[in-house]
């Protein structure tokens, strides 16, 4: 992976058969990250994800915007929303425990 604008990344969940990937579009340290999202399914066009962090009195407010999800059913959209919610919760736990948690098996 090349963490720079224009750099590509790929990843695959341990239990999944699809490889996901994309290209970094914007990187602003401690502020914003955006990238294309390629689901690994040939028919699905890439969408775009933006993750933003804003300082708040109690920590950091993080938001995820996933756009360009054309042709997905209501169930697929709900599944995608749950994916990002689970990811944000895992990140919250990771930082709360200062990186001292193990990956789920």
C-alpha cells in the first residue's frame, strides 16, 4: 500500500472471499482521508469514501460519507452502513485501549 494521493490499497477480511481496494484521493493528516472503494465484484462501479475527524471537547468526532452506491438494494445499503458502523466502533475501542487490544478471532 502506498499511503499517498494516487496510491493504491487492497485488503481482504479473513472470512470474506472478495478482495476490496481503491485509490487514495485526499490525505490530510489528523483531519481527512478519502479514497475510491472497489468492492471486488466486476459489475460494481467504484464508489467514494470520505472519513473526517474533528476535534471535540470530549475527544474526536469522526464521520464517514460513502457516496456513489448506485444500483444497490435497500438491504445492500443497510449492510454497507453496518460495515462502517462496526469499523468505527472497532477504531473507538482500539484508541480507548491505546492499541492494546487483539484482533477478533
